[in-house]
C-alpha cells in the first residue's frame, strides 16, 4: 500500500471518530436544524440527512460530524430528554465504515432460504419501527451486502403493502421490489390496506397490477369496500392471463365494468361475484358470453332474475346462487340446457323457486351436489326418475318438506352418500331412507316429530352409515 493511500485511510478513520449516526429524525427537521441542535454537545463541523433520490423525502436518518471527539462522547452520554427534537426521540451511535456491495451467492456457506429467513426479521423491524431508519438497521444485519437474488427471496415474505413501502428505501431496493412484483402470480388484498389511509382504491390497485406486467393468475379483492366501479375495468385492461378472481362484497361493480372484465380476461376459470347486487342479467349475459373456460361461479346474494344463465359456458361445473331472491323457476331450465357438465348447484333461500323445479333438477344427470336449504317442497319428481349421479343432498331448514318428500328422495337418489335434513320439522318418518345402502352421513337433528329409537333402528339398518346426528 502506498503512503498516499495509507494517509487517506488514516484520515478517514480519524473522521469517523468525530462522526455519529443519528436515527429516528423527524421528517420535518432540516439539515441546519439538526446541526444547530447538536451544537450543545460540541462544535459541529457539518450535518447530513439522507433523502430519497427520486422523491426527495427524508429517510429519517443522517450523520453529524464534530470538530473533535469530545463532542461525540458528550452526545453518546446524553440522556433521552436531551435527544428530543420536534417531539421525537432520536437514536444515536458511533458511525461505522460502510461495506462494499460486492458479494455473490457463492460467498455464503448456507442456503438462500436460511439467509432469507434470518434477514426477514430485520426487514420486519424496519416495517414496524416508528421511522424510516432502514439503512442503519440494514447495516447492523449486513442486509445491504446480500446480492439481489437473495433480496428478492427475502422480499417474497412481504405482503403487497410492505413491498410497496420497500420501494421508498433506496434505488436498489426499488429495483429489487419491481423485480419481485414481476414474479408475482397471486395477489390477495383482503385486509392488506384496511388501515392505510382511505384503504385500497382503484388507483392503488392499478399501480400495483401494472408492475406485474400482465402475468397475474389469481386476484382476491374480497372485502375491499372502497373499490369503485372502475375496478373491473382496471382488471380487464391489465390482467389478460387472470384465471381466478374474487370480487366478493364489491357493491360498486356495474354491468359496464363486468363487460370490460369479460373481454379482457377470457381465461377466467373461477369467478366470485357474491354480493355484487348492482349487476343485472343484461350485463351478466355479456360477461358469461366472453368466458368460455369458466368452471366455478359464485353469484350468491345478487339481483339476477336468471335470463343470463342460458349464456353460461358448457364447461361450468360449480354454481352458487344462494339468496338470489329474484331467481325464477324457468331459469333452471336454461341452466340445465346450457351446462350439461354441472356437478354442484346451490340454490338455498331462493324464495321464488318452487317445488316444481325439482323435475328440472332431475334432468341434470351429472349433478353430484345439490344444496337447496329452505326448500318449499319437492312436488312430484318423476314417475320413473332417470339415473342421476347425485351424491350429496342438503335440504336443511326446509319446513315444507314432509314424509312424502322423504319417500321421493329415497326413490329418486339411490346413490346418495350424504343427506342433511336438519330442522325439517314436518318430517316424522325416516324409514324410507333405509333403502339408501350407500348412505354414509345423515343429519336428522332438530326434527321434533322423529322418534329417537326409530332413528337408531334405521341407522343400524344402513350398512355404510358412518355418522348420524
């Protein structure tokens, strides 16, 4: 080493002895205010506050250099009361030389996931601290020495809100966060922004999903009540590969929005629109016509009459129409014709549906699960019922179902595995069910007219029964 470089190194070390690190600085404090504050400990040579190079925001930490080491010692020995500035307690420590960011993955003897697991704790401390003291925390855990590949792995432990905040730390972390966004395929916003200002908005959502660059496969926005009518439009424009979408409880969704959604996301396989009560059959018809791959659909608590059900894809396998109070009986005929592969149908508490719908349901030969709670009555199924594949039947809370209906169920669905008749208080005789030799689970709870001893005898007569209530 030359004498010139030796003297330079010696000078740098000497300067470090006269310098302190200051964290938890109020964002309102300026450089000259920080310098004047520390004058009480000794003559200050200069002060520095770190700022974001893009937005100019203070990062909440900096350095103060004294004329001599006496000022450093006095500052380090100061009480907490002496370190309050702008109503914030600043944290100080001796300054240390920075490390060069020149390591690679091969320089670490342990696996990437072990490093990520340990460094995640440091990231959590940054997120939970009251100020942006990020570089100081990073220096203590040496996180800034990690290569980008490992930082990306660490960032995979963060949710969307935390990942967005990481962009503000420094230029390098911003680039790493953007890389991590591009790798995302699933986004779950439930309860992520509920305490963040006005919550998740369409503007924030648009900003996030644009960073993923069209590679998003699953998006969960359930419970994000602040999202407006623009939300389906944003999704339709920026998520062409989307397959699973949950819009549960988004009351502002309109027909125009879902039309754009269908045109922009033709690969949707699973769609949840429960509680979107502003949707009508007109808008839903256009949506369903654009989704040839749709297999699962949840439209519970919506205002549809049922005209749009005839436009559903023939590949649909599961449909939930619970609490659709306006749903008409003839709509089930359209559904049966349009969706021959339907395996699960839930129509509980659809008050306009009547027992005359039962014969229509019998034409759905692939149907395996039927949930029809609060069913008025089953009427006459058919004289010679077709061989249906129904395995699970739920008629709970159906006060109109009586003994005659039990006889029809036993005759029409001989392959039943599960049967729920709880709270069907008009039933007094379950003996006809003894013909269901494949029945494994029977719920006959809260049926006042059924004799307990008779129920036990019938249960003993069912060879496959594993559970009964």
